[in-house]
C-alpha cells in the first residue's frame, strides 16, 4: 500500500494541482523564440522591422501567426476588415466571447515588440490551456488586428465606426487601404460585416509593451492602464507656386516648403507652451515636385495631436489653424487641413477588468501601477463595445517605434501570465459584481 501511495497517488495529486487555473504558467522560452521568429518578417539590416500593414512582410508575418494559431487548435478566419481571428470553443458556446490579442504590423523601421508581444502571448495562453486540457466556459477568440499603426483599421471596423473615406488613404505600403485590405484577404465592400454588436464580447484584454519609461524607471513589472489618449490626425496641404530655383528672386517666391517649415515650428511651440501633457507631431512631409532645382509648389504634411481631453485637442488645433492663416498670408500660400482620423478620448478601461488584472498580477507576486497610456491602442476602439482592459509590461529605457525597442523575456512572460490569469478570472465570473471605485 505504501508503494502505491508513493508512486501513484502522490504523482496524481501533483498533476491535479498543476492543472488548477491559478497554477498554470506560460512558457517563457517559447514566447521569446516566437517573438524572434516573427522579427524575421520585414527584418532590417540594422535591427528592428519594417513590417508595415499590407506589405509583403506583413502578409508573410500574418501567415506565420495564422499557422501558430491553427497549431494551437484554433479555428482561424480572416474577417472583412482583415483581422485574423482564431476561435476556441467553450463549454457553454452561447456565452459571449472573451477576446484578447493585439497587432503585428509595424511602423517603418520599427521594433520587434510593439504589438507582437500581445499576439504571441495570446497564442501562448491558448497553448497552456490546451496543455492542461482546460476548457473555459466562454468561447475564446485570439485576434490579430489589421493596420493598427496606420489607421487602427481592424479594431475601428470591429467596433462599427469605420469611415469609408479611410479606404482611399494611401498607406505606408504604397497601396490604398482598400487595395491593402484585399491583399490580406479582407473585403472593403463589406466592412459592416466585421462589426460585433454590443454584448457579443464578454471582455477584451490587450497585453502591450508600455512604449514609455515609467515602469522601467520605477522597477514595476505590470502597468494597469486606466485610460488611453484621444488621437486626431490631419493631412495639411500647403499650396504655393512651383518655379525655377535659380531665376526666381527670394522676394517673389511663394515657397510651400518655407510655409511648411514655419508651420512645423509653430505647431511645436503651441503644443509645448500649452499647460498639460498633450503632445503634437509632424511626422510626415512631402514636397512637390520634389526636384532640387524647383521651388516647392505644394507640400503635404501630417499633424498628430493627442491628449486625454478632447476639448484640449480642439483648443490646440484652433490655435494651430489661426497660426496657419497668418503664415499663409505672410508666405503667399494657401494652407488647408483635412481630418484623416479622429479617435476622441475613448471610454476608460473597465474598472472590473482593471481590478482583475491587478488581482492576477498580485497573485503572481508582481508589482503593479495604475497609469494612463500616451499611445493609442486597438483597445481604445474595443472599449466602445465591450468591457476592456490593457496590461502593460516594461519597455527598456522607454524606447519604442525604433530598432532599439526591447522588452526582457521575463517581462513578456510576466505579462502573458497576468493575461492568462485575467482571462481565467473573467471566465469564472470575475466581472460580477461591479464593485464601485475598484
């Protein structure tokens, strides 16, 4: 009997204990290996990636993560907005889905962790549930959003708010968004078909690198995001007069580039001098006709304004518009602003999901911090239709959108473990009751 106890019952008890939800842990090495493998698609010689949405690298990266999702037993589909969605059925299929994931497209010359960590960690969570043969009550959906960096296309469509005019915008890939959607298997003529109705999603949780230095500087492992900034984008067109660079006197010029330079400096001055935490960026500029010996007759440039207050964004924009009028008069140019993307300050993350993230992290012995997000995320669109939470893990030195972007493997694993435990708590009814002030 003693031998039976030692060699049968004790191992059985250990297996049962390991399979309990609170004891499940992700595979750190597997996460790191997959992050590095994904980094091969669009890899730059000096490090980082240029895996912009709809590019060949993006398409190849999407194939890779789709393969991982299928190998994890997920039923994979691409919706009309180009989102990759992998579904794992629950014990009670009639329940709303618990959705989690992020994006894999990058900015030009970007890093290997922005978005990627949330996708690879989401797949890892499913792998661990499979490993322990653990069935959730809710169906689970892992999502890879399309074109997060360019237009937040995938999540915007999922939330039902996508403007059709966005389809005509030329993306970083050189394709219009309409063309790009077709290239990744979406259907720009049926974007309404990608939308989820309110109530279809029990909760959405996104794991993401912080892209700032707060967690890294303070030695905190997990950020619990309370709110995300609103983002407004404009395309600014400055029309002057193209003319010969050698024969046109300086006082006879209507130089669109001079007006653009002055406006760029004014934007920086206005945003910097206004009290608050708002930020403003001119990130793209194109001169036409673009020849060294021709005075630019037209300049097209971008404007990105962000703040936690929609009113503050509007106030700053009004000041920028007023300065643009003055610059136009002084330089003999015409300056026009065309709104490209407007994400007003989204609803805050759900207090119940925040509580579950915090509880999950603390149960794992991890330090947490409640904090805002200065960057936009797909979660801000998802918050319009479902209870939403965002988990941050540290970015070394706060560097992001750069080849130097880096998050330590143990931090990625910490975030993935918090994501897994949060999903399991939601599945067990953790969203009820809604405790005021939590």
